[in-house]
């Protein structure tokens, strides 16, 4: 699940406790009131962590540690940094399997993140950003550095990408970036990302564990389902749609009847939660489409019907709008995955 704006409780979204803890561990020897505030927030197990509050800490730390402090933070990334997604990656069979999970489950780490992974011949492009704005420069450096750090840890090799792109401007002295990444650097780009050889996808992960992987997959799905940013009525709508879609009955009147409320009342309650019925319908279709496509026993027409489309072409058109590739390309691995826009 990666439903975009519906995962944000505030204007800037929320981040996982695990990601925040990694940053706090890294700055523990630096007295910062922003760090104290986040520690206090983490002490409440029910609290969500606003991305804006993490960015305030990164701002303060950057003023003391210098503009390249994001690289220092990212270098310390390990599976625990990325919550259940990190352990999913750690237990994957190959690096390709690990990175292909990122677009689908990144919301357990940062609910307004947008990761895309595309293959172009002998190279793969992994891109990242935020849905509503450019990311904080230190946060962007942290994420890109963490990707590489985790990838190197997963396969036990000193991987060097082909190039790294940043949305922020070129620093006065980019030497720290050259040392860390060891590749071509492009600053002031429209989107941040990493380009690397497609051969990396086949590299075996050192700690591959099918049993742990299945357990962490269930955990990631549970974290998504439990995210507090989707309201009570939105969750109820999402719960009944999978049964109604194959019957082509996924309409507002039918859902309202299932929930024993009037259509007008349901519309008002969804609006109070910042949602609309059509957005939830599209969100559910996006989720289920990727889930069904991973089941090789289901044909594309079967999937189209399960999603409530009368024909395969309508499903293919919608899928391409969501992810930038056709369902067949997604299944074939020509483009490993893209989060919904």
C-alpha cells in the first residue's frame, strides 16, 4: 500500500520510529533540543512522528556538523533503519528482490516518499523524492547514502554505482560526495536517484532467509494496515471493496449499503478524513493489481475482472497511468516497480 496523500496526517507526512531512531543514535553526542523533542515523542508508543520534526533536527545537526552530515547518517544505515522493509530486504534472495520491494512498502518508512525503480538495458535507475515537494537536502543525502550503505551490507561487496543525482545544488566542496559514492555526481536535477549496473540485481543477499522473509512480509503488510493516517471510515471502505470489485459493484451506493449508512453520510465522513470514495477505489485497485500480478497463476484478464474492469484493455490503460508500464512489463520485470503517483 502506498496511497499518497491519504497517508499524511499533516501537510508533510510522517516517518517511521525506526528511521528517527537511526538519526537519534547518530547525533546522540550532539546536544540538540530537536533531538530531545523527538526522544520525548518516541517515548509514547502511540505517537506518530511528523517528517517536519525530523527535518528540523536535520537542519540543526547540519548547522553543527556541516552540509555533508547526511552522508554520515546514511553510512550507518542497516536493516533496522528501514523497519520491516529493511528486514524484508535482508532476508531476500537477491539484491534485485530486495530493491523491488521498496516502491510497494516504502510507506512503512515514510508515507509521503515516492520511489521508482526502472530498468533500461544494462542499467537500473532507482529514483526517490517526496510527493508534494522537494526533500530536505540533508534528508535526500541521507536516503541516497543509506541505499548504498544497505546495499553494500546486504551483499558484502563494495558496490560503486554509475552515477548519483541530487535535487539540491552542488556544494562548495563536493569531495565528501566523491569519496562516499565513488561515481559521477549530478546536482540540481529534477529528481534524486542512483543509476547502477543491472548485474547488481542478481547478486545474492548474504542473510537470505525465506522463513524470515515471509514473516517480515506479513509484518510490513500489518504495519501498512495499521497506519493511523487512514481514518475509520476510509479503512472500512477499503475493507469491503475487494469483495465488491469482481462483481462490478464497487460503487458509492453499494458500499454505503454494506456499511449501513446513507450515501450522503458516507461521503461526508470520508471528507472529514480527507478522503474521497474515488481516491480510495483507485488506491485499492493499485494495491490489488500489484498483489495479483505477482501470482503467476492469474492471467491478465483474470486480474482485470478481479479489479472490476469489464475488459483487459481498460485495466492495462489504468495500470500504465499508475505505474508508467503495462501489467505485462511489470510482471516480466522490464520495469521492476513504481509507486503510484
